[in-house]
C-alpha cells in the first residue's frame, strides 16, 4: 500500500508540472514523434460507471474509449468506420451476414483476474461472450441492448427482461464462433448502419474473467485491450490512465503506440477555474469556454486575443443537439398543444447570440443536426419563435393566458454553468410568453438520469452527441419499441415515452433501405413526424471550441468530439514553433 501511495504522489507531481521538465523527459521516436509525458484534461462531471454496458454520459465515454476496444472504431479525423480488433470483414450478398476476422496477438491488460496476473490473448469467444451479455435486457445493468434489439438474429429471444424466459443454450443464435479468430454475426434483415453501431461503447470487448472476479465492481475496475489502462481513481478528484506496455497498435513508422506515458483527468466543476489551470500550464486541453469569458478569448472573427495567442485554437460545428424533453405519457405534457406552445415560446436566435455567444446555433430544423452524414436537415421544418402561435396553442391546450396551468419543474443536471445559464434564459422567455411559472431544479448527473429514465420528471434537460454520423442515431431515440408497458419501468432510449406508428414505419423502412438518398428521404419524414407531434423542445446545435497547449500534436477535433489519445504526443520546447 505504501509503494502504491508513493507512486500515486509521483504521478500527481509529474502531471501537474507545467514547465520544461516535461520536455526533458521526452524520448525521441521514429518519424519525428516523441514518447513520454502525461496528458492532462478536465471534466466538469464525475462519471457514473466505466462498465461499457452502463455508460450513458460523455465523461465515462471519453475515458473508456482509451481503455476498451471493439471490432471497429471511428477514424478520429474522418469519423469513418475503420478496423480495430477485427482486421477485416465480409458481408454476404443478402446484407445480413457479417464475418469478422480478428487480429492475432492482441492481449487484455495485465490484471489479477488472470492467472499470474498476466493478460491473456483476446479471441472470438470473448466477442461472443460480450455480445451475448449485450442482450440481457435489464436497464439497471445494461443500457446497450437497443443496438442489437430487433437487429441481430436471436437477440430478442435472449432478452431476459421478464425474468421468466429460459435463455437459449449457446447464447444469441445470430452470433457464432467459427474459429478462435473468426466471428459471424447474422442480422434479422439488412441494417444500413450496423457496423457503425458496433463502434459504440456498448460494443467493446472485455474478458469473462473480469466479470467473474469483479461483477458490479467493473464500474471502477476496467480490463480491456486499449492503449491505456485504469491505474488510479479517486472519486470526484482525479483519474489516471497509464500506458499499456503490451498494446498491439503501431504507427506508420513502426513505433509502438501509445506515445504518452499517462493521461490525467481532473474534475473541476467551474469552467473559469478550468481555464485558469490551463492558462497556468496545468492542463493540456480545455473543451468549451466559460460563456461569460468568450469575448476575452476570441474576437468576432474567431481569432485568439493576445492573452491566449500562444495556444492552439480549434472550433467546429458539432453533430449534437441540446434539448428539453417532455414526458409524453405524463399528466402535464401528454397534451400535444401544450408541447407546441412551449416550442414556439423561445427565441433560439436571441439565446445563441446573447447567452451562448456563438457557441451554438438555433435548432430550427429537426432533431438531426446539420452536418450529420449526407442528411439535409434543412428539409425538416422545426420550431421558431412566435409568441402569437405559442399563446394560441395555450388556448387550445386549455390554459388561456396561462390560467389554470399547474406548477411545472424544469430539471437540469449540475456541472458547469452553461446548463443553468441557458435554463434561466429560457425560463424567462417561456414565463413571459405563456404567462406561467416554471421552477428550476438542479441535481447531480446520476440523480438526473435516474429521474429521466424512470419517468420521475415531466420536463428535463438533455443533449445528444452523435455516436456515429448518421441520422438514424438521433431518430432512434423516438422508436416506440423502447417504451416499456409499465411507466414505472426504466428506459434509456426514448425517455419521452413517445409512441407513433407513423414514425415507426418511416424509421423502420429507412434503416432497411440500402440506397443512401432514399434512406435520407425516409429519415426526413420521420424527423418531421417528431416535430409535428412536438415530442421534444430542440434548443440549439453545438459549436464547440477547444484550446491546446502549443506543444501538443496529433490531437484533432472532430464533429463528434471523439477522442483517441493513442497517437497524441508532445514535442520538446525547442520544437514547439516548428
């Protein structure tokens, strides 16, 4: 224990050293790359779980992308689906059988769950084990069943949600081990974005030994094949990922990856303090700026002000949408006219100009943001500010000038000030336009998601960052197959508990359509149905800004904020200008 404590203090000291000592410790590699250093960044919220099947928020997602791997992953530059644990695959002419060929010589992290603590080689049986577990449909322990539900042959039969089904021997019938390095996955029907779904966090591979040894403790005890492994974690304070010395990946020059020695994640809740630490050199990346300080950092042309000129600026529209959800089966917002009144009552342009200060643009189309693959979001007619329409819909809803309207609470999650600043601005707009009162309730993320998934809140804040660049990833949130019969039963997907046969038909036809252009037409009809039914109140699409220290290389920004630190490296002080 004492040695462990000394190691922890040593890592902490090195990771906070902003000066030249970090340059001194770098080791040159082939191709002008450098090994060494601890990359430091901050998250505003502590994670809920690091177990792949229970990850529903970005903090854990960004951590686990460095620890676990799947058959495929997303290219950090193009967001295209590329090979990972599977070096190649074939798809049969029917579009329903995928044969994956695994790389040889990939080992799990060294861990006490293995004999002598040495990680064993990953094989096809591990893929089968993880894919079978993905089909235990229990929202309390598995948030990822939806990626196989109704898609992979036999997945629904393996569903144990009732607790009464006899699970088929051999697991999911559509997932077969052909040999130690070959896995076949058979689908119920062609599914246009199946490979992209396998790239999600739920598709990561882990060993059965870890499940057997740690069980629920996999929330904070990770065993994967990724470039880093979880070394130290102190709740709400700091998380350290250390370099995996046995990682299989190599760069184009033959250097073994990753270059970094470690990654350090802090949990500073205030963006001002996070930016201050970055300015002092105590972190290497700052993601999103404090809204009240944007004018101090960049000018109207998005050039850095002199105070921050030494840093690297990155900015890009994101494939993400921020919204307020309505509980469509609740006592208050089951009224579609009321939902429409709320949707017309907010001035999104004013919010983006004065509150968000250019870090978002109005969500006046549908739920699918601009720039999502080849989908044209402008074909969908969403909501805009119209006080007269909003008030007219209040009359239709039975609340003229707000008379008789019950007290409603908008629940938002804590973590930074952006959520609260947006909520305060929108609260005022809705109250002034509709003549009603809204209470604000701010709770920790874990408590917030519990309330949303359990239908314990009627009006709530959420956002959706694309998992893959296809409209299906956003529209999937509204399919009725994810709505349990009992409103007291939890659901992760479709927290609105929205049911529409018209939407389901458009969506189901779209995902079975191979032709991309025709599929996008059906996507647009599905998105329009969501808007016509005012299922949700879209607010804005994100424009994200990042700052990097001048000595950071190979850390590109992308429209999904996908982070892959396996090829990130530092350059020595003398090489910074180059």
